[in-house]
């Protein structure tokens, strides 16, 4: 049985409408996932930078416990990032430790005031993160 051209035209219109509906649904799903993907990337970056800068601070405090005249941790590569720290004398028994973690064009920094009189003891600290 052969269908006429009019029936084929109606089927084509239905197919185009169905395709448009599917495309619209894909666009809606993609737009609802985009904020979640962005949030996930931001969270992943923050976790990596926090781990790097915490490692630099922990290494600095360990070195200060062994040697109160330590000057900090040289830059070290860890995974896809780096960490380093510097120690600056600010008082008789106080130093300022600046720990930096870098990864993929971003930097996290912790500046801590540390008392060395009774072993390294963090008195106060400030953490911030920014693009390089």
C-alpha cells in the first residue's frame, strides 16, 4: 500500500515537533546542571588549595618545633600544585608564617602569628584565596 504525499508531510511535521521537544528538554536539563558543575569545580579547587596551604603550614610548624630559627619551606610540587612558606621574625618569641598553596592559576595563603616561647603555638591566623 502506498501512502500519499500528504500523509508523509504530516509524519515529517510530527517528527520535527518531537525533535524540537527533545532538544528543548536537553537544553533544560543542561541549564539545570550547569550551576552544579560550577559549584563542584569551585569546591574541588577550594579543597585542593586548602590541603596545599595546610600542608605548607604544618611543615613550617614542624620545622619550627625542631629549629626556632627555621626560615620556612622551599617550594615543593605536590600533585598538580605547589606549596611553600616563609617565616619572618616579628618579636622576641614570635614569628609570622606565610604559607602559600598554588594550583591551576589560583592561590591560597595563610598568614599566622606563632609564639615560639613554649613550642610553636598559633596565636592567630588569616586565610584567603584568590586568582593569580
